C-alpha cells in the first residue's frame, strides 16, 4: 500500500527512498512512536507542550493506520497500545515484593521539631540533618514495575502487602512511560508514586458526568480512584489521570542513588514524572519554611495536596533509621488541617433566606473540618439532595474550603444504614407556617409568607434595606436586626424610622452612644436617591442596576407605581420575568402601604419628570431580523419611524427591541445574549397601534 492510500495529501515519506517497502514502514512507525512519546513526555511530564493536539492526533492516526496494515510492527510501548484488551471481570491480586508502607503524620510545629530531634538522636549527628521535602499528594499510591525498561505491571497499594493489578488502566495514563528513557535500564525497578487527577480535569469530568446523568465525584481523589477502578480500560483512558513518582521498591542490577533527591533526579532522566515542588533543606527550620511556602501556594497548585512530606535525604541514613511497625522512621507527613471530614447526617432541616428561598441543610454530628467544628452543611436545594442522594442516617463527606459555607459532597454507600430516610421538603415554612411553594420552572422552593408574615424574610429584608448599596444605614448588623424583630420592636422597614432613643437603649449590648449613632444614621438615610429606594424595597429580580434603570426611566416614584407591564418592558434591563415580579410586588396592598409609610417617614429624593414623552416609541431603536410573515423589512421600518422609533442594522446594549421573523440568525442570538426584548411581527403591530391610542 502506498503512503497516499493511507493519508491522501500526506507527503511525509519519500516514496522513492532506496529501501524496501517493509523497511520503510518499520522506520516510519519507529519514528512515529518516538515522536509521539516525545510529545507526550513534553506535555505530561515536562509540562511544556511541543505540538498542538490536532498535530499529535494526526501523527497518532498515521501510526494507527500503519499498524493496522502491518500488525507485526506493533510494539508494546507503542502509544497506540495504551488502551488495549477487553474489560476485566476483576482485578487480580498482586503481592508487593517489598511492602508499600504508610507514613507517620505530624500536625504542629512541635511535632516537626520532635521528629527532627528524634532523627538527630538516632543518627547521632550534632549538626543539622539534610532532608528532601516534597508534597503529600492527595491521590492513590501505585507501584509501577519495569523489567528491562518496559512497564510490565502496575498495582495499587491495597493493604500494603497485597494490592490489585491495574496494569491495563495505568497504561492509559499518558504521562507514564511504557518504556524507560535509557539504553541501560535496570533489570527490575519498582517505581512508587501517586496517581491523581488535576482539579480542572475533575471539574470537567463532573460536568460531563452530570450531563450524562452519571455519578458525581466528591473530590479529585475519589474521581481518580473511581477512574482507576474501572474494569474497562477504555473508560479510564478518557479520565485524564496523572502520576508523580516519590519512592522506590525493588531495584535489581542498577546502582541505587545516594540520596532521595538523587533518586528523583534519576527518575527525571528515565522519563518518569516527578513534581517540581521539591527541595533539599536542613534542620527543623528548613522543614517549617518549606511547609509555610507550600501552604501559601496551595490554592494555586493544579492538584490537591493534604500536606508536605519530609524524608531524610541520604539513603544510608534512611536505612539506619529503619521502621517502626508499618511506617518508616525516616519520613514524616506534615499535614494541613483537613478540609474534608466524614460524619453522620442526623437530620435534614431547612433554612429560610431573605427572598423566602428554602435551603435544605444537613444537621451533622459535630466534626472538625479544617480546624473548625461543623454541625450544619448546606445541601443547596431539593434537586441537589436528590442528585447526590443524601439521606438522613448517611455517613457523608463534608467539605469546607476557605470561608465558603460547609457543603455536603457525597455519601459513603458502604456505610448507608438500612433505615436511612429520604429528605422530604416540608409543605409549611418552619419560621412562619406559610405554605412552601415551588414554581415548576424554578429550582428553589420558597416560603409564600413574604416579609409580612415570615420573620426570617423580615430579618433578611431589613438587612437588605439597611445595607450599604440600599439605604446605607450604618450600625445595623445581623444581631441588632435579629433582636429588634424577635422582640417585636419592629416589623417593617417603616418601623425603623419610628425607633426612638429609649427603645434602642433598652436592647442588649447597646450603649447610649451607639443608640444615638443609629438614630443619626437613620436620619441621614432619609435623604436618598430614587434608585436606592427602589433597590432597598427588595423586589425580587430587581438588583442595583435594574433599580437605576427604573429610576432613570420613570423619573419619579408615582410613574413607576402606575406603570403597566408593557411600560415596564420598555425599560432597558427589564425583561418579562423582572416585569412580572415588579407587577406582583406592586399588586400587593401591603407593599403599597409600606411605600406610603416610608414616604410619610420623610424619605425624600430628587424627582424628575419621566423620560416618557408623547410617543412610546420615541428614542427606541429597533433591529429587524429574519423574514416577517406579512411585512417587508422596508414597510416595517417605515411604520416604526413614522411613530418616532429608530431602525438600526446591528444589535447593541442600546437596542430597544429586536423584531425577529423566520430564520433569524446571529442578531437574534446576540439579542438573547444581551437580554434585549425580542418580539414578533404581531407584537410589533400591537406596539404600534397602542402608540397611536
Ligand atoms: S512516601 C516510605 N511520599 O501517603 C513512605 N507518600 O501515608 C511511603 N503520599 O500511601 C510513602 N504523597 O499514597 C510518600 N510525597 C509522598 C507522598 C506520599 C502522598 C501518600 C501515599 C501513601 C501515603 C502514606
């Protein structure tokens, strides 16, 4: 077969070369193998990509085609042979030639100082001990056995003595060389290290899993473990696993390096991935400095770690120190306080937010997570509880990262009791007893009590009202609002302005001076802007920018209060959902009463005449796109312009309406992206006729 039969247009082989055809293919496949392996190594091990993915894929397909036509040319270290063989029914056990040990943990500075002291004493040294420091990867320990340079077996740690044979799956990890980069390989070498998944790959994997309705992984470690435990290697091959080497088992017919750092340097030469975040340091202070520097950059690392590892650098010293039970005396893991912990869900309750949103919350048996005792963790919403299938009685993994709210990540299937109970969304609000409703198109269930009936919403609404971007009333924190509402001193925002010195000074932890400051702040807040006032009302879907648009458009409060839904829709920023929400708010007599009371309390702002003039269409820009059912574009444009509107050819933030007909294309998409109202011909005609009235 000629090259051009395989790859039309490919001219990478000189067909006239004075070699036989078979030699030609052999040479080409050898070159392709080396080339592909070189690129994989650059990408996965050196973190320094040398060719674009598409280029790699092209070379890969060429090699595949050659091997298909000439199966005798296939070698076991060919990159095409990473995913091979049928699915297994189980992983056969592998007995480790040398046990895979665990490692002792330290948590505090004094643990580290004690470790260094024990080491110095055991080694009988006066000066500082030299340590190799590296990261404690949060993945799974793996042993890779190479014989005469070829990867022959990969096994999990298992119980340390016996693991599972996961060779087929490990071969799919492109950073792991199938053949060592040396002409003089050891007869046998056991390379030990960690398989893990990068954070970004974990996020992508979970997104894919979610889309296809499959299992969501709690963290990158579980994702790596789940991926490695797939019986079908073709699944593992799609799972972006990585490997970092940090140790050695058996070594035959080769000289052992003198130090741990030397071992890692040797691995670099052999093409085995190791992590760059490593150092050689001296003494306890050197260890602590390394720990602190890594703690600082932990967030920026591409993978998760749960601490750092210290190892006495010289291997003769390691040997001298030996082992205690199943852990070496020469190594110590200095761990970060755990950000994840396991605990039991004792109950699932709900919390009511400012807008009445009901959030399921897991009530947990107290557990320390990252140094803080956690008893509650959010489950976000009802769908999330079902998706993660969290039940009362389950043992769960709880995570708390930085200052985010603790979150239930997943349950542990093996520990689910037979009587685990499913969460049932209550039908009544736990705070005010009003019915809980969930609209079909919404993920969130809400208390229907509003802030009039529901104390939780009242507190939330008041906190929003006083917040900096709303009425900006200084001195009101969570606790003050809580007290005022619980003691029935205030019910609505209007009541805030009725507060007197006496009622404030009576409250817990309220000094006279603070009470006076609060009264001053309330007084000051009375002079505000219409935009702030609208925003402070806490109308659902009316954020700060929509409030500003509403204020600008209507100019004064009465114009807004009397606006029709159509008129609301004319405001930039206001779509059908927002318009509906404003209409609902203004239809409630209690809300209107509140507004009147606030005005009566003396809240003022500069008022303008509305921007509206005699024509509803004046100043509005229309964009026509697609084929309208009856009107030609020209006719539609003429009608719009006759009513004072403008017609433009392109969609921007300033566009008032997009009139879309059949086969509308990019302009429609742009309008959707920008949230510009999209109408059809019928709606346009209605708008035009309304304007005439
Ligand atoms: S050395 C001789 N180095 O920690 C000690 N282990 O608790 C053998 N681990 O199962 C382990 N990063 O999965 C070592 N840089 C590192 C490590 C590391 C993570 C894990 C490994 C092992 C466990 C020991």
